[in-house]
C-alpha cells in the first residue's frame, strides 16, 4: 500500500509540481514527511488544474510512489473528500 500525505496546495511551481502543507498522513505510512513537501505529479485525478486547487484552497490526497533525486514526492494526486 502506498504512503498517503494529505493537505492543501500552498504553491504551484509549474503544471506538474506544487508545494503542499502536510496536515494529515495515513496510518499505514512507512516514512516520515515534512510539514511542507514539494510534489511532482505522476497523475492528477482531481478534475482541477494545480492552479485551481491552490486558488480554491482545496485539500489533496497524495499517494506517494517514491521520492525523486531532488527529494520531491512523486505521487498520484486525488481530491480529498470532506468527512
């Protein structure tokens, strides 16, 4: 099972990279995550562009595949559902 990092998008660098504030993590996670993480998008499954996610203040759930050589998270991005 992939690690999960959840939080709002705080900054967008380009169409495939953004910064997020990690507010929650999955209970099954194997690794630690910083308060702010840079995410390289493997697939965007939200229905929004990254700029829209930041503008609307929406939270995303990142299913982390790995870290790249620049220490960014390489992840599938989903819209976090409100509970």
